[in-house]
C-alpha cells in the first residue's frame, strides 16, 4: 500500500500532473512573477504582469492562450525546434512540472483590456485582410482564418490565437518559419506558407491580424 501511494505521488508530480489544482496555480503564478530561482527569470519581465505582452518590444500576449500550445512552445524552446536566445535558457531551466504550471497559469488569465494596436495604413490593412480571409491561391497560400479560426482567435494547440498580437511579433515569427529557426509546426505547414509570403504580404497580414480584437481560445 505504501509503495502504491509513493508511485501515485511520483506520477502526479514527476510527469507534470497535479493532484491539487490550487497548488499548480500558485506555482505557475510564482514562476511568472518571480522566476524559479534556478535560471528561469520572471515571465512578467517581458510578457507583463497581466500577460498582455509588450507590443513595442515584440513580446507576445500569453494571457488566454491555449494551455497545451503554451506548453508545447516551452518544450520546443528546450529541444531547439523553436530557437530564441531569450526564451531558450528560460525554458531549459524549467522542469516539466513547472512548465505545466506556468502554461496553466497564463491560459487562465483574462485578456487584458484597454490596449489598442498601432495605427496602420488603410491600404495595408485591406491587403492583409484579404490574405487573412482568402489567402493567395495563385501562390498556394491558404487563408489564415482557415487554420487559426474565425477572426484568428486560435484553434487548439497547433494553431494559436493571432488576433491582437503585436505586428512585430507576428512578422518575426513568419521570418523565423522562413529561416528554419522555428520548425515545430505540424507537417511543416507554416514553413511552407511563410516561404511563399512576400515581404509586402508579411507586413500586410501582420498588421491586419494585430488590428483585430484579442479573444480567448
């Protein structure tokens, strides 16, 4: 009976599963606010106290994103499937248990209100809207909404919310797909799309998606 109980404790803690959701939330909040004291700095330093990100610096919103998506990204930073000089050392300093707690914490946060996207040229937004809604099938580029959902609110762990993310962040990620710095997409779908997007299309669709109101996944 003692062995069974010890095994259960190991399974719930060693594999990132929590028997006590309150404890998990407290751990996630502590790491977000203070770091873990083992190399992972506080998440709020870049992503804000409310998880809303920093548009000017190109740091994305984490609040309200899909929990499994957030966990997958931290694992990708650790494995090198997604390369980033800031996030890689942070993710590598987190245990699976801590990653799970942080992902859960940010996924539960409400979408910050009161933020407004940077103004963009109307012609640029119109071009971006066409790409987001219709794609460019002459170049085999599907609509963003086809995978990321209506209004780019996100679909599951593979297709994150893009609406309301900073223009610079969205364009940076497209460039990362192009260069191979990011390769954690299913069936290399985004890599193929990014490679076919021109610089002008990248700027247009990034500006349009950033102009959309953010929502929970």
